[in-house]
């Protein structure tokens, strides 16, 4: 069974798919998980890892620590959002992320890619990479 609207790849369904995964990415970036760390298990795949902007592998536990320690007021502007179905249970998500400081979007940011996998009845982040630009 496919876990995204496969009926038609109309502009409307593509936009809905993009919005759905953009919301997941924004939730991870904008939510203060420090009050309920177990909520991260709803978003993060057990085998999650990342390639950091510095080019090193980052483990799931390091990612969890960053998500718990990040500033709850930090905001990000996500643009150039694109979702590609890799299989029925895997999505590639690519976008530009720029931090927002005092209401202003910084010019420099990072190109990001994520692989989301449908696991235990929900979409969970399995891989992430950020490349500064």
C-alpha cells in the first residue's frame, strides 16, 4: 500500500504532499521538545543519522541532543521545497533553510535533504544532510 496520495499527481496533490512534509520539517525545527522528549520518537526513525554541514556523520542520539538543546525561539524560513517519492514508503525532501533573526531572513543558509520513511504507521525522519551555502 502506498502511504501518500497516489491517485493523481495533479498540481493539487503535489502541493498537498509538499505541505505535509514541509510541516514535518518545520515541526522538528520549531518545536520545543525539551518539555516532552519522548515526542521525538513520533518523528525520528530508530536508524536515523545525519551528515552535518561540516561533513561528519551524526548519530540519532546526537541529533536528539541538538533538538532538545536548540533555542525554542529560533525560527527558520524554508523555501525551494520539493518532495520526491523514492518508493511507497520513502520520500526524499529537499529545501533551502535560512535562519530568521529579528524577523529578517538571513541571506546565507543551507541546502537540506531528508529521507522520510513510513515506519510503525507514521512518517519518520531516517536521514538528513545539510550543506551550507
